[in-house]
C-alpha cells in the first residue's frame, strides 16, 4: 500500500511538559503557540510529542491513568483567570503538581456555578459529555475514587468498587459528586485548550504528531472499566503481563507489567475499545506513532508472578484484522509503526500492507556491519528518521559517551565530520536522508548534552522532567541553521 506521507517533511520532537512557562510543567498556552511559530520559521512542518494522558507519580506518559483522558496538568490556568474562574492572585504559587491541582479545584467550583446561569456554557459541557460518553464518566469516577482512596490502585479498593457493583458505584457518585465534576471540568477544559492549539497549528500549516502506547497501565480507568478485555483475575490482579524475552539488550528480558489484551474477546466485540481509542487520538492530532508495533503481530506473554521476562511465550495477535477494522471505521490511518529492535518478516509484512512508515534511529547506525538498517544508505523512503528518540541520550551526550570506534565510524559516515560538528552533523544527516519524514529532538537543536536526557528506559527516577528555560528567539542561529538545512534538503 502507498505511504500516506505526501512529501518530504521535518519535525521537532518536544513533549508538552518540556515547554517553558510559569507553572510546574509546560501547558497548552502562549508558550506552545510561540513554539509553533519558531519551528515553522525554521522550516519544520510537524511537532511531535509524547502521549497526552494523565500520569502516575513517576510521570511517565507511557503509563497513564487513562488512554482517553488528557493530562490536567497541561491546562493553562491563565485561561481560568480570563474566564473568571480564578482571581489573578490565585495564579501565584503554582510551582508544584499539588498547587496546580488545588487551583484547578477552585476553578472547577466556579466553573460549575457559572453553568447554572450561562446556558451556552452549560450546553457546551453537555455536548462534550455526550460526545465522549464512551469513556468520560468512567474516567471521572475513577479519578474521584483515586483521590478518595489516597491514590491506592483500584484492585486495592473495597470489593464493591473494585468489582464495579452498581449499588457501590451509585453510592460513591452521590457522596463524591464534586470530585467527579472536577474531573469532567478538567477534561472539558483540556479538550477546549487542545483544540484551540490544534486550530492555531493548522492556521500555521503545521501538523501535530502524537504517540499511542500499545499497552495500558494496570492501574488505569481503561482496565478498571473494561476488565473483560484484559488478562485480569477476579481480584483484579494480572494473570499475565507484557514484556519482551531476553535479547542482546537484556539477558533477563523485560517485564513491563502491563496486562495483556484478551484479543479473542476484543475481536468478538468488533475491536470497539481500540476503535474508540484511536478515534479519540486522531481527533486531537494529524498523525500518530504506535509504540511497540510488533505486539500487534505477536506478543510475549509472561506469567503474572514472574519477576522478569525470561519465562514466557510468543502468541499471535490479530493485528491484520485490527488494522482492517480501524481502516474501515476511521478511514485513512496516518500511523507510524515503532518497529525498533528484533523485527520478524511477519511484522514488516503487516506494516507494509497498510502503508505504515517504520523508524530509523541514527544513534543505532554506527555499530555492526554495512547491513545495519539504520545506516543512512540503507534507509527507505517510507520511513521516519530520528537522530534519537525520547528514550535515547541527546546526540551530543551519546557521541561523548560512546566508545571511540563508534565515534570514528560515525564521523566517517557523516561525510568525515569533526567532533566539534556534533550534533549538527547528525541533524544534517537526518534531514538529508531519503526518509520522507525526519524528526529532530529539541535538545539536539539546542546542542545539549546528557544533562537534557529525557528518559532512561528501565529506570523510574529522574525521568520526564527536562524543560526548556525559554524558547530561542526567531533570530537565533539554531533556527537559521535548521531553516538552511531544511531548504537544502527540500523539506520546506
């Protein structure tokens, strides 16, 4: 099938949380629009970011409380002031997640008071609730109960709530209506701010590129509300979990801990949950990466009690039937397959059948032999090339910490570049690639080292927290150089 990427393009990778601004993390406000302005001026036509869902305490966007909800920490509270839901002085002291949440609680109370007299606002909220009924009410209750039970996992709640007993659910709705309404307000406002940002991006002829984790968190509204779709027992515990077997990255494999899908049941249901999940995300963005795409062809099933990925078995997944259903129900699928690691012919065949681009990571290109698929000369047009992703070190950090042999080969492959040419020699290589889409992390554009690394896979501490101090001005040399290279390699 022909690729859906229409021409040579380039993108900048930066998560929303890394935007600068007055709050404890980046938000969907003026800084996001300024970032769009800057990257557009530099010749980029796409902004890539990570999953948008609300996170657990460790902050990983790949371990979300919901596959559908937006992260309320991304809400720009300055809009709440302009709407009269907060006073200006209440914006002071939003330096932590807890303070931001407290201000949202105040804003929610005033918001709901306004809906009692503002019929236009009330109708807008009601329309939003109806349009998102598939997931919103369950998520709002889940969010409220997480607060009531002090963030305990849902399988540790009283049995009636754990098992969604109707009487128990109705009682909690009566007792904690304000918390439920706060969650609905947050999702309504997130949605409004997001679509305002999307409209601005479209007015600048810039596209938004999102990310969809293949699996969902065990402690999530998705699993709690749809237990039949997941490998969960009567006590809410995982009978089997996701991961990968031992390979050259790890002698013990990886145990991710996410419940697996009961694919047979999902297929019998017409893949309704998957369809709604993808539909929701494609309403927010113009294109989307599917993380661990190979899990749609076959997945590694690990017993729930195992502590690593050594014990398990490969099982087939109905990826072809799923992709066919998504295509029939949603039309064109502007999806990109994360196909890194050891990939079988069957996975590649599935990807190509639906015209999905795969990924090429330049930091992986300079080891092994000339058959290395990440070497620039081995790239394919229908692919997306990265200097590195959110899971890699920055290009400068990688170059400075890798072994001497890899550094020498990299410089040779990069047209006999010099060490002082990094990271721009790598950026230029990505933009010069035959791959139709080239993605450059913002840290590389800023020439930052390992201090700006966003995530170290397999660890929980000191991740997901890097932020820009400010957005470089339009006349900054980094934007000028990027524009020159984008023009040179016909990505404008």
